[in-house]
């Protein structure tokens, strides 16, 4: 049973989401502004957060950014804005997905189930039996899911870690964006392949000394992404 936090200042939307999600057996908490949301996140462990962009006190981007400083809990942004730049901005701040209002509740449920199934499921590709992988100054502990570069810990989100782990444990193999979307986000994920590009860019900014001259995440132009020994 997934534990969900719904954050929106429109009480009718919150009421509708809470009712529909509880009908599917989920446990639902509600918050109506950014500060209340952060307080509840600090006190509870959630499987997923539905977070409105336009909130009183602290907006959704601020909340998302603060949550990402300490947690990789999946976040789906809810917003009335449909511009692609807003979507990219939401992902840059650490959101996992993005749904534009007005939305179909069946779509919301499908996104929640896809994300929670992926996070609780078995890895889709095997990893090396040794829990620690070291390449070019980067050490990855696949059990504790921690990353260190030259002994400095790097904070990655769940998807950033999964992307890097998949590429590093399969050196030389080029993955298309469609393959990465299916492997990391799940075969039934209804999102856009541009999500992969945004996460790769954010991953490079964290792990590469010079993102334009990468050591870990390489681009095969016109095809996809890979890691090479």
C-alpha cells in the first residue's frame, strides 16, 4: 500500500485525489501550502508526493528543491501551466514526473503505480556481485546506493543513481532514450523521452568535472547514451 502526500491549495482537487487514491487502497495525507508540506515530509515517510506548482507560503519548486536536499522520494508535479519550459524547470529542481491540470485521475493513478512499482520492484538488469564499483575516481556502492568522487559524497536522486549504475555496469553498451525510459522509469511509464535528456544533463552536472567533456556518461549522437572503459 503506497503512502501518498497530496499538496495543493485547491481543496476540491485535494478532496477528489484523496477519495480516488484511497479507493485504490492507498494511504493519503494532505497539505495545503508549501510550509505545511515540508513539515509533514519531515515527520513522515512517503512513497510518493503529488505537489502543486502554485502554492501559498512556499511554491512547489521551492518545496521540491528543499526535499531533494535530503530525500529522493518520488515527486510528481501538478500544474496548470502546460509550457514545455515549465516541465523542464520542474525536472531540473528534482521532480520525477509532471502532470498538467486539468488531469484525468486514471492518468494520475497510472503514473503513481508505475513509479511505486519501479521503486519496489527488482532491478531489470543484473549488476556486478561486488557491491562496490570504482571507475576513474568514482566509487559506487550499489547496496547503500551512495556515490563518491575522490572521496567526496555526491547526492544523487533515485533515477540519477539508476541511470549511472546501468551505464557503468554495462560498459560499451549504447542505450537509446526509449530503452532508458523503459528500464529506469518502467515499460508502462507514459512520460516523454525528453525526461531522459534532462536527467542525464543533471547527472552530468553532479558527477562530471566538465559536463561538456564527460568521463562517465557519454553521448552517441543520434542514438543514445553509454559508458566506456
